[in-house]
C-alpha cells in the first residue's frame, strides 16, 4: 500500500475520535453542502497584532478559530498527481467555503464579540489572495509543537516526502478581521 494511502486510512479512523474531543463544529452552506472548515470560538493568547484594516487583536479577544477538515480535503485531492494542481484544488475549496464562513459569523449568536478569524498552517501559498494576513508565532515551543502536528498533512499534500523541504516551511498564523471577511465574502440575499 502507498504510504500516503496508509496515512490517510489511519487519519480517517482517528479523525472522528479527535473531532469528538474538540469543540469544533462543521459549518455547512444553505444547501447543506459541507465546507472545508471546522470552527470554534477561542480567546486569542498571542501578542497584540494590528491588521491592515486597522483592527487590533489583543490578548483574550474572541476569534473564530478555523481548522481545515483535512481528511475530507485530502480524500478529494488524493488522485490529483501534480503538486501545483493539488494546490489549486485546495485553494478553490477554501475559496468556495469563505462566503459560508462569513455567513456563519454574521448569524452567530456571539457575532458582536467576534473580532476576526484565525488559523495556523504550514501550507500558506495563495492565502493573501483569499484576504488572510500571515504572522509568525513567537513561542518556540508552540511553533515546534505545531510543526510536528502538521507533519502528516504536509507530506500528504507535497509530491515528495523530502525532510529538507519540510524543514524550510514553518507554521504561520492566518488572520482576518471579521469586517474584512464579511465585506469580501458576504453573500447577497
């Protein structure tokens, strides 16, 4: 069995267990089509960040933490052979999910408290086109922990399992203010 298939098979078994222990929620579009995001509210614990639209994110501000539904995403791109095409597929799936994310926040019971969205990833090409801003975590231990935890997704999305290539990439925070998200992706009803 191909190593990628074996890792994905294990991940498919582990994912429902992981999901049951987190506070993550799947978000769906109006037609009940699942997006690539799973989300939860979180309090920001990093240093103060000022986004390009002037939004200040301070310690304990409420953010919507976004997680990619990696098993679903990887299952859909498994047969895409070229790394560039895989990246395009992921980009399109995230792009399709962004308006649903904006609607989710607009209709959230705690919408007034939410200042923006945050995620962390090592695969960050094209995120600026989506409206995200990138910031590097400062805590070395946290950075190392996140890098190790993202090892499987990194190897499953790249064409070669090259350790040197992995060492070159570091996790980054992706952030966007709620106002920017809604302005860029709100759906017209």
